[in-house]
């Protein structure tokens, strides 16, 4: 890998000549493999694809042929269409660290819309099938997803329901062997291109106990799609979906009827972990580009980096990024250490807190990077192009996967609950 040129631009542990308590050689090799792939195949073209609003289909398909589209958790080789995992990581060795390395290195290109355009919809729309789908459902969809032949999206957010999942209003009325779906979903990543939408629908009464998870074919009669144009992530294909008496086979129900809320919640923790990882990498990109700019740029006869006020701003990158990085590693260690007993530790509160910590680090970092770079950080071309793009992509990390305000409340509630559970267990 290329030499590291800026403080706080890379996680510390992998840089040191000491044994990493979390990584094996498999993890180091995977990082090298993905970094080389991104440097060669994505970074030179990312800005062009973002501006075009779509990743070329040939690029997306090759991305999947290299194993980047395999859905996790991976239950069997058939689910992966017998494709090799990226970097030829053995299937039984793929873990949460591998998934985060993948996220970290892909997002390093600085163009979130491009990364999501490569497979963001599948990344959040297909895991519920891998976790809760029947063998027949997994065989029907997951191999095609792995090959890039089938595209999914996740349909949770609605015009009037976002973080408050329990109040979604899209309905699915059972009629014989089908559900009749009516409603709308908004800001749906990859929705404009997707073949299927894993959607939260109301099959029962009000609240969380009336929600089911249903795979809706998006080429059915009654489905309308409209491309949405947001501040950033242009290449992600953000979409407004409308359902007008759409007939969906009852066999497309994931899990049990009216139990979809718990499936959705279990999908949120990995999504929030990924968003946090992405936010920290984007913050590191800001640290890297602004530091290198400050080294090269001269003001009043001296490099900008010699100014104490600029050094203070660089210091703040580390102050914001590194504590969140340590918490990310701690949480990942907990997840990996308890994966054989996943319900033994409540990670919901910790994941919510990590998301807030990471996205705040990103928001503050991009602001300071643009201050250091001045007009260059406001320009979509040149040395500040990546930082300028990140300034528009940052907000989707703060709001997506659960807004900051909701995450704060969730973190306190879940940590209080977890504390009481530990105290109760200690008395037994």
C-alpha cells in the first residue's frame, strides 16, 4: 500500500509493528486486496460516475464476479452462487472484521453514491432473506444477487414514517394466495434499478405487532418509480416507490406474519455499524486531503501547516476520530466474541451510540477540512473535490439508519435495560 502521508488518515493499530489483537493475516491481506482494487478500478472514475448518476453496468457486474455482492450472513456456498469471497478469504474465516474492512476500503474513494450504486440496495435488502428466509427463498434469490443478476432494495422509510418504523402505513391485505399492497416508500437506495423490494408492510393492527416483511416484485403492475435528486449520493439511485393494488405472492413473506418488526430491528444493527465505519473513513479522508493541502499551500511566505491555528484543526481530527474508532473496535470485538450466543449481549444501544459518535466526527471533520482548504474545499474539481463531495454525502449518514435524536434516546434506553439485565444475572 502507498505510504501514509497524513496524521489520523488511517486507523492506528494496523500501522504499528505489534501484534494486532483483532486482525489475522487474512484481514491484512484482505485490506491490501480491496485497496488495490479500489485504487485501480474505482477511484480514477468515481467522480465521473457520481456526476453521471450511475455506475456502468459492466463495472457493477465485474464487482459482483469478484465476490463483493455475496450476501452475509453466508449460510451456504449455494447462496453465494459458488463465487469466491473477495481476496479469496475462506468462507469459514469471514467475520465482522472482514465486512468492516470491505466497507472501510470501498468508501475510501470518497464518493458514497458510487459505493452504494455498486450494491448498496442488495447490502441492506437481501440480508433479511439470508437471516430469516426459507431455504426455497434463499435459493430463489441469493445466488442471483451474488452474481449481480438480481437487484434488491430495502423499503422501510415512507413519506410520513422514517425512524419511527412502528408507524409505517403501507398495507398488505391477504387475498387468497396473494397480498394486495398499497402505499409508498421514499428515499429507497437503488430502487430505480431494483427487481425486488424487501418492504415493511402492515398486515395487522397498529404499532410494531402488525408489521410484516414482504418481498415485492417491482416489475408488477401497480408499481411506480420516480428518481429522487438529493444533495449527495447521486449515483445511488434514490427512489420514490408507489404501490397501487400490487399483487404479491404470499410465498414472498419473510418469516412469520406480523413479526416483521423484529426482523427489521435486527437488520438495523449491521446497517448502523456499516454507516459508522463509513463515517469514520470519510472523516479520515477529510483529515488526509486537508493536511496534504496545508503542507503544500503557502500563505504569507510559509506553508499553511506551520500556522498554529491550522495545527489545532488537524489535532481535532484525531480528537474526534480516534475515540470513535476505538469504540468501533470494542463493539466489533464484542460482536465477534458472542456470535455463538448472539442474544447474550444487547448491542443495540452501543451501536446507536457509535453511530452518533462517528457521524458527529464526520460532520465536524468535513467542516474543518473545508476551512483549511478554503475555496478548494468548495470546488467539485481539483485538490478539494473529494472533501466537497463528502460535505454533501455526510448528512445521509447522520439521518440514514435512524436519526441522531432517535439514536440518542435508543442508546440510553437500551443501555439502561442492559445494565439491569447484567445486575440481575450477577445475583443469580
